[in-house]
């Protein structure tokens, strides 16, 4: 029973990923990533006299803008509704600051913004891992946007009945 559902879900996801719109979007993302990396030339067509020197404005622009967008970390400010609860609320504030450092959110946020600038979309997956031992249950993963899909006919993730990664 579970394998049948898995096969049907896999067929749906494969159909979505193989659609023309999704292929075009992934091709565009691959092209943008090549532009960012400076992979302009077809290596097989270069001759001995050809040069590969070029100014990569895409790399320099993204590398300048992304750190500016992610430079400031949140300043947690929490106020309790009742004064006697303020000590507990301050504990939540410290826990939030610790969690930001523990999850290495500075680098994850930078990577998410870089994906957004290069490939026009950045995807972060936030989930609970009850099997985690010392690191805690909360996980934040940055997903490669080229593996992300959304249900056909939907432009907004919030309206779509199905979205995920392959």
C-alpha cells in the first residue's frame, strides 16, 4: 500500500519536474549559475590562441550586494505582558540568540540570499528533527532551487496544494 502511494507520488513529481516550464526554469537557473561562476566559453571550441580573460560583473555585483543584505543579525527584543514574567521572557531571548549561533544562521542566510540573487529564488527548509541528539531538534537547510517544484498551474507557494524538492 505504501509503495503504491510512493510510486504515484514519484510519478506526479517526475511529471512536474519534466514539464516544459520547469525545464526552462532549471535551464535558466543553470545559465545564471554559469554566468556567476564565469563559465562563458565552450571549452571544446576554444583554440590555442583564444583567451578566457573577462570581467565578471555578475560575480562582483552579487558578491557585493549579498553581504550587505545579510550583515545585520536580528536584535531580539521581547517584552512580557506581566512584569513578573520578564525573567522568563529574557530566557527566551537568550535562547533565540543561542539558536541563531548554533544553527549558523549567518552563513545560511548569506547562502539563501546568494541563491536568490543568482537563480531568482532561494529556498530554505525549516523542520524539526526529533532524532537529533546534541544539536537540538530544529533544523534549517538551504535547498538547491533547481530541485524545487510547485504544483502545476500555481504561481504562489501558499496557494499550491503541493510543493517540495525532488
